[in-house]
C-alpha cells in the first residue's frame, strides 16, 4: 500500500508503510472527572483530559503529539482504567513516558503505566469490552466531602428491584431509548456482557460491562433504573423501554458524579496491563 495512507494513531493495515523510526506507545490513565470538561479535546476550552495529556506528552517528546483513547468520557466522569495510545518518532525510555509525562500533568490526572505496542494495537478499536462503575449515595443529606464523586439521592432505593430490571439489559440490544440525541455512533446496537448492583451501607455500586457504549448510555440507564428502585416504575419497564427504542420515554440522564471507567479489556496477545480497580470509594467494598 502507498505510504500516504498511514495516519498517525490510526489503524495500520497489512501492507501499510509506517515512517521509519515511528513507535506506538500505550499508556494507562487515571483522572478525576470533576476537574475537567470531559475527555475529548474541545476548541472552546483547554480543560479536557485529552488537551492536558497531549500537552504533557508533547513536552516530553519535544514534538507535537496527538492521541487516541479507549472511551471518551463526559464532563464530570472519572477513570481509573482509561487506555490511550499515540505514535511518535521521539525515542524515550519508558520512564519518561510515565514519570516524565506526570511531571507536566495536574494532580487530577496521572499516567499509571506505559509500554510500547505493535502497530496493530488500537486503544479504541482493539478493545473487547469496557467496564464502568457508578456510585450512588442514599442518605437524607448529601455528602459535603464527596458531592462530586457520588450521585446522591434522598430517596431509598430497592437494589433487588433494580437488579431484576437490569437483568433484561443483558445481551445484544438496540439501546436507542438510552442514547443521547447528539450521539454520533453509526449503530445503536450494543452488547451488555455483565450488569450488577451491590449495596455497601448507604452506598450502592452499579457495575456494567459492554463491548462498547453509546453517548450517555450508562447515565441514561441508571436514571431509569433509579426510578425502578424508588418504586415509581416496575422492573419490566426497562424491557419495555428497550423495545420502544424511544429516548423520550425513558428517565432523564443521571448526573455524572460517581461514574468511572474502571477497565478496558484487550486480546491477551497485546499484553496490556490489567486495570487495578481504583474506582473512587472502592475502600467501602471491604
């Protein structure tokens, strides 16, 4: 293939020529979402995770670097298991991509590991699944300390009802009822591989793993599931929403606080480090 077809950070197909000296580097990333206006770089603000990372990596590379991530999180959403990759012709020891990049980052974002990868690795397209956690606080008074790390409700929630409703989400479905209007995905079909609720005192943890997620999908799901937990809707309502494929029938989008991307799974051949679950408030799990 013609060398001109190669694009930095893109998929490198068999036969494509990559410029000599180019390396592909993967990094594990952790960040506190309350400090940023989302992951994706925006012309209107420098306060995004991508903008901060590209600036820090470029400083170490002494060259302008762009990157690709496994999943673009919304404003307020955190991550303990985000994965990115970038192509560079700058030769640096791995220590530089880890500790060196961190010296150029604000405290709310950190590189947790760094490794060279082959050009058939792509942080987004090679991913087999993504796992999100969503923490809910059910107490009469909102926490002053963790108001941006937990979603709060003053209403009691029935975890068993929520789990019964969530079970209908398992498998491959059209998630149009839980898709943001501005979602740019070509298809609303996604496969949820695991979903569960767990209670730890006045905290509830929602875990969900899927091959991929639509824009606002997790927050839209939890918004409707919380109505089931409050007794305002029956568990079978979630299944009805799936069948309706109509976003206007589901609940409003839940707040981003407490939502975190905790793991991205890749084929074992890439040897990507398994994400250690460092989601906010994991200490409550005992």
